């Protein structure tokens, strides 16, 4: 049986939120206290989203404060 690859948190953030809303990593960094380096690391799956980052992303993308944290945990549990 062939497994479908799991999307990463970085892919979801970029493909489902940033690209459709035309938000660049620089803009996202300016709208939050998340550094550009941290955003780059999230997009390249080198940084795990924590509660603070999730809250800030939630405010920018108009989802619940823990949306990205729950998504990160769900992805981790499926590995």
C-alpha cells in the first residue's frame, strides 16, 4: 500500500495561508514579533511551532490562537 506523504507545517502555512493572501515572510515578520529567521525555519521545517508563535499566526490569519499548535501536534502524531 502506498502512503500519501504528510504535508509539513511549513507547506501548510505557505500554501494554505501565505500564498493565497499574498503575505511574504518579510510581511509576516513585520506583522508579528516572529523573526524572519524563525519564519524561514518554520517554512523549512527546522522550527517547531510553539504556543506563542501559534497565537501570533492565528491573529494574522484570523484563526484560533491554538490552530497552528494543534496542527503541528497532529502532524507530529501522524509521523
